[in-house]
C-alpha cells in the first residue's frame, strides 16, 4: 500500500461551513480507481452540515457534491464510470432535519442537489406517517427513477390505495462504457414502521415474480443491490443465494447501512458488500475492474473489487482529487454549502445554551465514570430535573434506555444543534406509582444482563416490533462480544465496529504522529480506511440506566414510583413479568410531566449549570 506523504494544510479559507474546524493533515491511503467506481453514504441522519466540532468529519454536503463532480470529471476522463449511492436513514438526528416545522423542509432542499444514481429508504423514514408520506411526495420525485423500494409499499396519502413507495428495481447502462446494471433497493426485515407503510420481508420479496424475472435478465453485467441492510446479515445472505441459484457468474455489488459501522463482507470472489458508517463521517468508495459491458466480454476471468472508507473532510477530498482549495470547489458545491449555512442560521442552530466544561462520552470511557454521558444523566440531570414532578410521599426511580442518547457532548459551546444531535427523540415520560424498589432493581438486572431471557419472553408474547434499547453502534458491537468481562472493548479488537473518531481534534494534535479515529477491520483486512488513525478504545454501555430521585439518598428506599421514558414500556412490561412484579403497564401507568421530553430536561439543566465564561 502506497502511503502518500504527510501533507500539511494551511487551516484557512476552507469551504465546508465557515464555523467548522479546518481538517487536519494525516497520512492517507490512495483510492484505486477501476472500470466502475462508486461513492456511498448511509445513515446521514440530517448531518449534511458536517461535524462542526470535529475536523475529521467537517466537510458538508456541498463539499461532497464538489467531490463527486470532480471525481466524475477525472474518472470519466479516463474512460471509466462513477455511480453515487445512498442507503437511507437520511432523517432524524440533527437539527438541520428535526428543528424545522414541518421537519425536513430545509434538509430535502439541500439533499436533492447531489446527483444520486441509486437511493433507498431506511427504517427512520417509516416510523411516522407524515415522514414516509413526505418521502413519497418529495424525496421520491426529487430522485425520480433513482429511488428504489423493492420491499416497501405505502398507503397513498390521498387515495389510501396501497402502492409501491418507489419503483421496485432499475435497469440502466453506465454512461461511458455501457456497463449494464440491474439495481435493487431494500430495507431490512423491519417491523416497527407505522401502519401506513408495509415492509415485505426480504426473504419473501425475492421469491416474487418481478424479482425472479429481473435476475434472469440475460443482458446484465452487474447486479447492484443497495439497501438499508447490514453487510453481514441474513437478508443479504438470502438475496445473494437467490441470485446465485440462477446466476452463478454475474458479479454482485451490495451497499449496506443501518448498523452505523464501516464494514465489508465478502460473499464469494465476485460478490461483496460495503457499509459506510454514519452521520456524514464516512464516504464509502468502491471500484470494480474486469466487468463485461454491452460492447463485449470481460477482459479478465475474475473481476476485482477494492474498497476504501474516506474520512469526510476536505483534506481527504483534495488529496483524492489531486486538487486544492483554489480549484476543488464546483459552483454547485459552493452554492449548496451556502444554502446549508443559510438554513442553519434561519433555524437558529448556532444559538448557544451553555458551555460544557468537559467532554462527555457514550462509549469512550467505562460506565459509570465521571466523563460518561450516562453517569452525568443519572447523577446530575435526572436526579435534579425530575424532582419537580416527583411525588412527596416516596422517592422515584427513573429508567431510560442508553439509545436515547445519540451522540457525545464535546467541551465547549452547547448549542441548539448539540441538543438535537444528542437527543432527537420526542418521547415523553410515564409513571407507575408505588412499587417495591427491590423489584425495580431486578428489572434493571434483567434489562441489562439477561437480554436473552428478555428476547425469549418477547417471542412468547409475540411483540415483534421491539426496537433495540441501545444505539445501533452498540448493538452492532455487542453481536460480536460474548463474555461479560470488565466491559473494555479494545480499540484493536473492536475498532471496526466502533463509531470511532469522535475525538474533538485541536491544532495542537498536529504534532502527534497519528490522530485517533476509525481503524477498521473487515473481511478484506485492516487497510480499508483512507486515513491512518491511532485506534480508540470502546466500552460497553448498559441497555438501560436509572436515576434515584430522593431527598435522602443515603437510605435504600423500600417503595418507589417508577418513572420511565415511554420508549422502554414494552421492555419493562416483559421484564416485570419475569421479575414477578404484577403491573399492567398499559392500564396502570400515567403520563408523567405532560409534554416534557428528555431533551427538555437536558436543556433545562444545561441552562442552569453550564454558563459560558467570557
Ligand atoms: C455562516 O456564514 C457566516 C458568514 O460567513 C459565518 O459567520 C457563520 O459562522 C457561518 N455559520 C456556520 C454554521 O458555519
Ligand atoms: C409530522 O407531524 C409532526 C406533528 O404535527 C410535526 O411536528 C412534523 O413536522 C411532521 N413531519 C413532517 C415530515 O411533516
Ligand atoms: C393504523 O393505526 C391507527 C391507530 O394508530 C388506526 O386508527 C388505523 O385504523 C390503522 N390503519 C390500518 C390500515 O390498519
Ligand atoms: C492549486 O493547484 C494549482 C494547480 O496545480 C496551483 O496553480 C495553485 O497554486 C494551487 N493553489 C494552492 C493554494 O496551493
């Protein structure tokens, strides 16, 4: 692997968002361009402004547009082709999406300027009726002919008739070489959608007539299977096997999402899957050489595949295009960066509510720990803010799932934007009064340690729509961990599954040799990341945390009010059965502090405690 020289950039006059930190130079691995090349994003969750506190991911959607345009010029100039893919979860998780009314109006105006060849839906597009309807009425037409929904139907917003969310598949031929592609767009076997959409199981969809016909197309050089589906998954395995049953020698390229990780799966020598992270941290790159085209047979007996995970910053973009700040940015790219800035200003996302005195981490420190965001929530935020609504007769225990927090908090300004990134959910709280404290502890034990038991119970009561309590990164990592150890997931062991690189880098880090960040290990080895980083350690987070709200914390209470975030109710109900607590959570619980969300509580606490010094 040829490493380019360590280059230094002058930290000024970058595009990106003007307030974003300048990217930091680091040793880079080059892209290997091939006959057919791809750029891939997934799980962007509204982060189209890039990361304003993290130099490694500070490029915005406008810069990405410039990157794709410049790469296309270069690649097409060489007689090759470039395709751009997005595999869903574009909504929810960043103020640029969540803070407008209606949600997403600014975001979709920004998103549509990227030229995308295949785009699909994630699960987040389907949780609420109006989100999927907005997808159907706006995003699908914005990407007309490119938006694929192989296994999603929607009740038409006006007629109520059940129709495909978008076309099922697409056959097209690449611009330069005439590579004939049959493309699909899937969502994993998701059951938590609102009832105005219908998600057909992938395993059933591929038995359908239209799919069977599509894979029997004789004039095809590549099957392109994009979707909001993990790279290593039973769904992709099923699609792979179904295609191979009839087409043993046609290359298959999968693009994946949902787990928020960088990952690459090799199904056979000519079938691979790439997953490209989350939150606009990663631009996935793939190239394939040795494909046949409409003009002729393959030049080599076996196609070759190359993958690369590009850190989303201008340093990487300049390097891979061989351009610099004067000649990299395209007119369209600049316009979109300006549009993002304007939208952020209109939405007031830079409004400062306070200043965090230190970093608070989701998984970079063990739990509990003074720098753990969960410890902070339990001991400071909830213990204080829930006091208002709590009854005076007895103490309360508040339970929430760790997945309710979506991102780290960095030392420095805590803005309107920070609020949306750490807690975008709109769930309120509920309460069941007067239960034995000891049973609540048993429930916590079950929720955190006995997830197997929980899932057996879940099957028993057929509650298929339960969503994981922890965030997707944590779920992806825990699939790999079996032992109940001290919780340390070594960077080396785990870094491929980690949302690494969340370190706020400052220019003084310039003198360290390697910056901490993604150090991915996948089916092809450990040389996939474009930027060579020092690894980061990860620690397991609990599924659920609890805060005791009590006047006298030194005494273990006998009976408490059980307060919990709405989201965990079905889990509590299951765990309570197992713990022998006879409560009907649907009938016996009441709304606690009406229309107050976790986000509201955090904001209230921050305003009271984190004044900025100036
Ligand atoms: C938007 O642009 C203005 C003017 O260049 C700048 O002061 C401000 O910091 C920008 N906002 C962001 C989020 O970069
Ligand atoms: C959906 O409805 C909610 C509640 O009225 C609203 O806040 C939100 O903006 C709507 N979302 C969309 C995409 O229209
Ligand atoms: C969807 O659920 C709502 C309640 O949330 C119900 O009123 C409606 O009848 C359901 N629609 C269908 C098609 O099942
Ligand atoms: C950018 O590259 C062009 C062409 O190689 C060169 O003329 C120009 O001086 C460079 N600009 C900067 C700021 O390095």
